[in-house]
C-alpha cells in the first residue's frame, strides 16, 4: 500500500505524516472498540469525506480496497453464516475501512515522510543496537524492489513463452532467482556508490 | 581539474587476472576508456570511487586513496551505472534525488530547490512526484544522472551509460555530459560518444594497450578488433 503517493495540495497532503499515522491508529482503534453496524456506517461516511477533502474520487477509494475483493467475497457470507449479518458487516466493514483509510494515508504522504516518522518512532531501538536509519532504508528498498522484481518476472515469463517452455518450472524459477541476485548485486554497488555506508 | 592516478594497479579475482600493471595519470576534463567485454575497463573505473580495490598497486584521487578513504573519495566522485533501475532507490523521482542529499542535513526547502534544479538540468522538470518505475529507460538514466549531479561531485565516472538507451536518449545523455563542468571518465562501447573525449585509453586483456587522443585510440581499437 505504500509507494503510491499522488501529488496534491489538499489539507491532507499538507498535514504532517506523523499526525496522519496517529489519526489512522485512532480511527482503526475506534472501529475495533465500538463494534456496531452503525459504527461502520459512520466510519464509511467519514472515510468518503476524507477522500473528498483530499480531492480523490470514489473510484480512487475503490482502487485501494479492490485488491482485497476475494477476502470480502469469501469472508462476508462465511461470517454471516457463522454469526449473523451484523457480525459480517462489522468484521468485513472494519477490514475494508481500515484498508481504505490506510490507502488514503499512503496516497497523501510521500514515502520518505512516512519512513522518517517510522525512523523517529524506532529511535529507542538504538539501545539494543538496531540502527533506525538502516531499518528505514530496508523498508524503502522493499517498496522500491517490488515493481522491479515484478517487471523481471514478466520478462522471464515472456522469455519462457518465446522458447516454448510455458510449463517448465525450472525455466521460470532459475532465471528469476539469477536475475534477482544480479539485481541485488547491482543495487548494492549503487548504494555503496551513493555513499549509503559512508 | 582533479587528478586520478593509477600506480602499477593490478586486480585479481582468485586466479583470474582482471587488470595488471596499469599506470596512468588522468588530468583531462574528458577521459574515455574503451575495450572489448571482459577487458577490465569497468573494473578500472570502479576503482576510482572505491567500489573495487586494487589487489596490487594503488589508485590516488586528489591525494586520497579510495581503498583507504572511501567515504571522502565518494563525496568527490560520483558513479553512473549502465542499469539505472539498480541505481534508483526511492519510489518517486524527487525522493530519489533527495536521497542523495540526506547526509548533508539540509533544510527541506533547500532540498526541494536542489531537486528542482537537478531535474531542470537533466531535462525532467515537473517530474518530482512521478513514480520512478513509470519512467522510460532513457528517463531513468537521466534521473540517475540527476541523483548524482545534485551532490555536486567534482568527478563523474560513467560506466557504459548508454548501453540500454535508444539513439535519441543516447544523444540526450551525450549532450548533457558535454555540458557538464565536472571531470568525466567515460567507459563505453560507443565509439562515437568517446570521440568527444580529450584522451582515450584502450584496454585489452586487463592491460592498457593504447593511450592517446580520441582519434588515435579509436583507430587502434578498430584495428585490434578487426
């Protein structure tokens, strides 16, 4: 969900990352504490309003929760069957609203600002010899490599198809692993060259 | 101009000799290094900012040895790789350029101004909030260039920077390089690109086999490859 920042000039875009993360924490806590269908209704209105304040359309809000469609489709009837419609609305509603709110934080906050907050929050870990800067960099790189590895996997899939080896697991896994390791080596060199360890 | 001195430099990976006995003093503004694949030219270039250390001899950049003063040397020497994807660290263009400035503890406004200026310099104004992975290969290489230029290095080492670029982007990058005030060491297979250099070294089998002006060295290299 992070790394999807969309530039803007709304109140939410201008708000500090720490405040937004705190707001997200309070919001999700309230959803978990007041477990009533009406809470979900109020929460939905609140989230839709926040998206509107950030100048995002409901379509953008739907894009944030779309990846969890299968969870919703499976969980809702199961929960209804197990504990009734109210419980289904509460459980699925809490999940969907939390993801939509988290998506809004990501959409309105630069990754670096989010990571700076995380870096500040984990400063006490210095006492147990954990380098907060290193942890933040690790998170950054994790976000960064997702599209790169995704592209790499697509390339390998195309290569495999071009060679008529669609069903070969080895023709898929081996080049993905080799290319990923190669990418990791080049990335490591680039990080050294950019003075990360200096 | 800065001085990059190689004194009897050699490098081995296990039993394999990658570079042997290279001695050269580079003070020209534009230096090219050409050679076939595996000739040792990239290894030589990587020694300039301490990415690779010599196993014999020494490299000295402005009185500093990269093998011993890596951090100080890297503040002077920036490195541009052939694969920009591996060089881009942050999710958005502006954040990636700002990442290069994190050690300088600059005010947010100063960082924003420098990022904007670097983007302007490489011809990507207005791209600060653009996701880096959505850029074309050419634009990614320009972003990688902006990310290193923003630190205002005095030496720029470019290791096959046009390998993944089409003709238009190669020309764009060449124009950008030619307009820079920094000392540039350019490792490339692109013989047209290297013709603009004042001095060109030719590497073969880990040895420096020719060292002269661009026309002479390129001619030598063509004969060597024929």
